[in-house]
């Protein structure tokens, strides 16, 4: 009986000592994610500048946007699917 009690006490002590030695991960939990985000940020001060952007005026930008939208409405005609790049569209050499 003493041997069983001693074995149970030893197993309990080992189990509890294993729980008390938790790794030091809690202090640095999430640090790798924060580091990865910081490395992927091109300009951390990007939101601080409130001055207007110099560039295209409104009419030029609208024209570019309209041309972009029109390019999807009427796609350009494509050549035959048998074109091999040799200058002929019949697919023969």
C-alpha cells in the first residue's frame, strides 16, 4: 500500500511540476504578428499627412476612367484561335 501511495505521490508531483514550468510564450504572444505587420507597412506615417494630393485634375481623371470603362464594353476583335504566331491565321506551315 505504501508503494502505491508513493507512486501516486511521485506521479502527482511530476504532473504538477510540469504545469508550473510554463514556457515564456505569454510575454511575447503576438509579437511575431506585430513584427510581420510592421515589416509589410510601406509608410507608417501615411495617414498623418492631410494635405491635398497633387496630380490629375477632375476632368482628366474622369476621361481616363471613362476610357477604362469603355474598354470593357467593346472588347477588341481577336484573331483566330489557331494562330501560332508565325503570321498566318490558318494554322498550317
